[in-house]
C-alpha cells in the first residue's frame, strides 16, 4: 500500500515554500484514496505547550506501533518544506530508532505518472497515477561514512 504524506511539486510549480497545511490540502485534491492501495497519511496535531504533550505523543506512538505504522514525522503545521532560517525543524520518530524494534525500510517516491494502457487495465481512468518511481538507498554504510567525513 502507498501512503502519501506531502506534495512538493505540481505541474512544474514548486510547493516548497507553502505551509505544510496548504501542501496537505493540495495533496488531498490530487488523489482519490483507495483503501488498501493508496491513502493519505493519518494526521493529528499536538500542542507542545500543553503540559501533557509528551504523554499524548507517547500514547499516539504506542498506538502507531500496534497499527504497524512506519513512524511519525513531527513538524510545525505552519512551516514551509524548506526553511533556511534555522527556526524550523522536523523530527522523524520511528520504532526502528529504538534498539531491537526495527523492521521497516525507507523508500522515497521521487515521481509518478499515468500510462493510459495501464489505467484502462486497472479501471482508474485518467485521474490517477499508474506508475511510481521510487528511490531506494542501497549503500547506507558508504553514505554514513561519507557524511561523517563531511561533518
């Protein structure tokens, strides 16, 4: 199943400077979810000024593990995808980061397209994607070694 959680480019128009909320609204207009095949990522907000915010996050994270979700990405709703001011930060929280709990792989969808023949075969018409291009990291050790040299 494919879970979509952000959009960065639509019809050659970059969305990198738009807020996360606006990007998600745009994404929801671009796809037609099909349970078990393609869905939008589940979203929820936590106000971290709330004294029990950490407890709420822990409960949600535990629930996510029981649902076999890959993990969470924590980011401000009002922030752009790229923010060079240094004020904005994303945190990726996965059970894989806890020793002994990992069992998933990271893939990045780097493109998609519609092929008419495939669309007709699957009965999805011209509104959806039939092909996704996925980036896969196959040389993690080399990348980690290279990055550690740069730092």
